[in-house]
């Protein structure tokens, strides 16, 4: 009991110290009122179709940005400064105050909830596999990278949940090729540095359209971790001390899902009926506590 007390006391002191450091360094998140007063918000995307990306003209597209824009209009926030960054930099960027919100449909996971706040789910999605056209290596499951003796290699985007998944599956690190952007994975497959790219099904479907030299594996077998089919629930992300902004977005998101064009937007970007229905299944709080 004494040890537990010391740990709790130490945690409280560390939390207090962190709060003081944030306050003195000016890293507190802007409040909803402050953002409304200046009339502009900074939102990050990870250039990942169909979740959130900027086109050649700098216009923000994807399920996250389009729904975020409608929500923010309802909150009387007229201007959005879109910030394009790598996926692995989304959470650090929120922690460091580089932007006020992320609209990348980041999966809501317990370990991420320790670092950022999440809205309730805006989308849900499963896994997929991008391979060389005609799939000459006959790769149809993530487990193939564990079980097959021919040392096929998989490309993974840095900072994504697939990194943790492949560790859980026991894939040898020598079979993993890390890339910064999805587009880099296509180059790795075409040049023979990797035999496939593991990502969400929606990402893979969008990437298939980028090059005739790659394709989504149609007979992909969904991975099962701890006896459960893998499925993610994506939401908007905010700094830990931006509760008022997150709560306001949550309220508008609920209206959007009940009364707005939310479902039509998801369908437009390729989400399936199953993806839409599953997004109602859990709240962010439940997902942060390990549901899903």
C-alpha cells in the first residue's frame, strides 16, 4: 500500500508539474471562445485518402475535413487553416500546439487517449492489403508475413496502428519496411523493396487508383487479434486541455449524424453501409476504455 501511495503521489506531482510547465510555456490549447473570437482554427490532415487530404489546389477533401467544415460553420468558426503533416506527427503536433484539431479519422485507441482527446466516432473501417498487380506472390492475409517461409516483406506507414498489429502477430522486423507516406509504399512495391502494403481497407482502395501497377487484394482475409476481427473507429482529435472545443464538436457531430448529410458524405468517399452502422456502436469514452 505504501508503494501504491508513493506512485499515486508521484503521479499527482508530475501532473501538477506538467500543468505548470504548460501554463508557463504558453502551450495551453486555445479555448472554443478564443477560437470563435479570432474566427479561425488550425486543423491538421495526414494526406491520406479518403480520410483527410489536400488536393493540388490546397483544398481540403475527405470524410474528416468535409464533415469538420460543416460542424465548424455551425460553431461560428468561419476560417480554417489546413495543415498537412505526416501521420506520425498528428499527436505530437496537437501536444505542441501546432494545430487545434486533427481531421484525419485517426483510430480511437486507449494508448492515444492518454495523449489527446477524441470526439465520438465519425467513421469506422477495417483492414486491407495492397499488392503488385495480379498479386504474383499470392499474399492474402497479414498472417502470411509470419507463416510463409519465403520472407515476403510488408510496407507499413510510420505511426499507424498497423505497426502495433504486426508486432502483436509476431512478424519478424526484418520483414517490415517503414514508409512515411502511402505514396511511398507504391514505389516500394513497384521497385521490389516490399511485396505488399498493409493499411486500412479504405486507404488501400484509394491507393489502387493511383497506379495500374498495384491493386487491392480482393480475397483479403480480415486479421483476427485476441479472437476479434480488427475494426477501427475514427474520430477528430484535440489537445488534452481542449475539452470545451471537443464537447462542442461532439454535440454538432451528433446532430450531423442524426440529421445532416453525414452518411451521404461517407458514402461519397467509399465507406460501406457496415462502416456507417458500426460508427454508432461505441462512444469515444468506451473506446478509450478498451471497447471495440
